[in-house]
C-alpha cells in the first residue's frame, strides 16, 4: 500500500490542522521540520472540518488549508466537510 502525504508551512494557523489530522488518522506520521510539517499516511488520509474547528475554536472552511499548503500526494476527494487523499485503484 502506497503512502499519501500532505505538507504544510509551519506556523500558528497550521498547528490545529496538523493536530486534527494526526488525531483522525492514527496511522499518520508527522515529519516536523524547521519550516514545514509533512504528514505521511498509508493508503488514505481524511481531514475533517469538524475536528479542525474543535481545535481552533472557530468556524473553518477546508479551502483555508490551501493558503498554508506546500504539496500533497494522492487523489483528492473534497466536500465541505472532508478532504480525503487516497490512491484510487
């Protein structure tokens, strides 16, 4: 099974996003570097708006992630509530 990944700039705004991704994807592993955080996950990664909102304490539009996004790998399936990365087979 191939990994999917997503990488964000390392800043105050992305802290809650990264925490939510790691909480919702138990197999995900964060590679914390000086200017970015890359998260690898085998097969599939789901990013939930509700989890991010809970940690941020405010409403969050998943499209806000684009501001802090560096790169990603995997096929994207996006709704208002979830952003999923997976390899379609």
